[in-house]
C-alpha cells in the first residue's frame, strides 16, 4: 500500500525531511511512507534499510494507520527484521482490514485459505476486499466460486469476478477469464476471445498466458496453426522457468515442429520441467529413454520415469507404465498390474488406457473375461474418437459381445472407424459391403475400402482384395493381380493367402500349374494352424500328388 503522497514525491530528495515534519504533526501516513522509502530505497538513499523500514511501519501501525498496519503484518508474514509469525501477521492484517484496507483484507483471506484451510473465512475477506476494488481479491473470489471452496460452486459468479479482475487490469484475472473462454467453462467456448485475453495478459508478463498462447498456436485454437509462433511463446514463458512451457517447448524440439528437431535439447527441457514436478515432462523423459532419443536406450530408466509420472497422477504415466508391465518392457511382465494401471488411466479419461483396458476385459488378461466391461470401455474410448476402439465397438455390435447384436450399428461403427483412418475399420467396412451385412451389398465400395486398408498395410485387407480380383467381384477378374496380392499378404504371415496361392498353382490359374509349389504352400499354411490347408493337403495325398502322411502336420501343432 504505497500512499498517493509517496508516489508523487518519491523523486524529491527533500521528501524525508517533509515526511518527518508531517510525522511530528501526528500525520501517521508519513510513517508508512517512510517505511516504504527505507524498504525499497530511492536514488538518493544508498541502499534499502529494512530495520528503519520496520521501525517506521511499527510506529504507524501502533498509531492505527491502516496502511502501516498492513505493511507491518507483511513483514511479520515474511519474517523480515522480525521472527516470522503467521499469528502476528494475522493480528496486524485484521486491524488493518477492520479499517477497510483492501490489501489487508485480501492478505487476510489468503492466510485463511493457505495456512488455516478455512475457505469460508477466505471467501468473506476476498468479498470485502473485492467490494473495496482490489483486483487481486476479485480473481481469488472467482477461483473460490469456480471450485466451490467456501461457497457453493457457481461458474457464472466465477466468470463475473474474473471479468471484474480483468477489467481492473490484473493479469491473473485476465488469464483466468481467457481460460474459461478457451475451455468453455461457465461460458460458450470462444477461442478467438481467449487468444485476445491471453495476448493481453502476456503483454503484462503472465507466463501462464504466454504458455497458453503457444498451445493455441500449436493446435490452431482461435488462431491459424503456427508452430514457429508456438515455439516463440513457449520460449518466452520458459524464460521464467514455467514448467508447462518447458515441457511444451521440449515436445516441439522432440517432434521438430517450428524448430529444428533436437532430441538432446528436448530431453534437457523435459528434465528442467520434471525437476519442477511436471508429471507430463516425466512421461516424455520415459518415452525418450524407451526409444533412445537424445540418450542411450535404457528401458529400466524409462520405467522409472513412467513410474514417477504415474505416481503424480498423470493418466499418460499410468498408461505407459501399464504398457511396460503388459509387455515386460524394462520390468517383469505382470498382467494384473498392467490391468490396474490401465484402469487408473481409464478412470482419468485417457482414451488409450480405456482401449487397452477393454482389450484386457475382452480377452481375460490380468483379470476375469468380461464382455460387458469391454464394451463399456471401448465405448468410452470411442467417444473420444479412438479409431481402433470404434472398430472394436463395431465388432461388439456385430457379434453381440457385451451388447445386443446389431449389425446395422456395427456397420455404422466400422464406417466411422474407417473414415478416421483405422485400417481394421476399413477392412471390416469393406467386408460388410461385400457381404451385404448391416447395409446393402456394394462390391465397388468393398473394393474401395479394401484398397484403402491395404494401402495402410492391413494384410488381411490385402488378402481380401486379392480374393475379389481372383473371383472378379466388383472388379474385372485379374489372376496376376490376385496372385501379387496373395503373395504380399502371405509374406506378412497370412495363412489363408498361402492357401489361395496354393489353389492358383494347383489349378494353373494365371500361373503355370505347379503341384510341388502348391503342396509347399499348403504345408506352410498348415504349420500356421490353417485347417483348410490341412484338408487340401490331404486331398493331394489321396490323389497321389502330396507328401506321405508322415509329413502332414499333426493336430497338436495347430495354434
């Protein structure tokens, strides 16, 4: 609380003399002003003098000057020139607040909130301070309304007080108002307005606003996507060691977005952020060690960082640690622990954790098989546009797993997954069009979607596309094309493609007839557990064209 008199005369070297004369006349605001001068120093005082500052504040406070009482409370609060004492600070803040000093009222509220966890008293004093025009208290009051601490949660009131704080020029109030518009909390989402508010707060030196501006530019929220600008704002915020900005800038260096890719710099920034407790940076460090980016590959170290991230409640940390347990990466395989961690991630809304948990419920990994739970978690993940979860949700509808069978709904899910780029969804959608299941039969669309899936290296789709060329379904029959597709699928281990190649060689379709080659292909497919290959191989044996029965795969070799 710097008096108007102090502000006007701060540069005047005769100020101390004038103030002492006023003090002699019992004008105790002069004691407060002298305290501020000696606390901060001036061009004509060689250095601050905290002891004399404390003495002047003490004099003014004991003469009932509200500003001096506030400043004396602050010195007790900070332990400057006296023993640090929350009780003494509370006493002087209270005396000043009772006289209507808005700064003391705000600090009094803050003390009740932070030290005594008495949110109702905090709410009372923030309200009093706000009524007296304190922009900081207005922001604090908005925060209590937003979270429902000390008062019933009311996003409308939170928005109102953030607006009041922003109008008064307080950068945190401006930032919080921007956040509400960005996230649509208590107001219709408006990223353009959020960006405008973030810019304003950023110009006032708000590190969080600079970080959020970077986020908006990185993701194209309210502005055109611009990675270079994102990097620029993250850098501005990171200069004050903002943990989120350090982590976000590290991610840009990791991916080479807006900056030259530099794994070493990314790792350095992630570690700086992690030292400040940023759990998302910890997750990224784990991934860097897992991949060997900017460091020697070290799976045990990756697990250590994932565990630190998970311990701090990061759902991504839960997911990655669960993945390591599931596949034994850097730690002993433990399906039960994997399922527990996926569940922790899923409950926090992590779509990857939800998807993995659904798979474990479907297959009975790390716990009982439960199709109803599998359906539940596939749906939650699908609601967040996880393409493979949407595909698997279609599978549940198609076969009635955990939900009533509904082929039309299965078709819709496969279609949505296909449109989002899921190779499995594209293959399944093509099959529905080919067979006329859940929709009208359309062989041309079947060819289109098999091709889309095949282009994404789904080898089941490659095999299915080959079958359409083999039969001339939706396309002109083309044996050489079919053989090329079957060969591509077979090289990826698709046993039915081996069988189809064998049939073409056995019959000489598009290729010279070659029973020996056909026989070898049937054997390969039989070794992979393909029962149809076993039948065809037995047929060749009966015709005298196959291997002796002793060379046939036994049932026990089937997988």
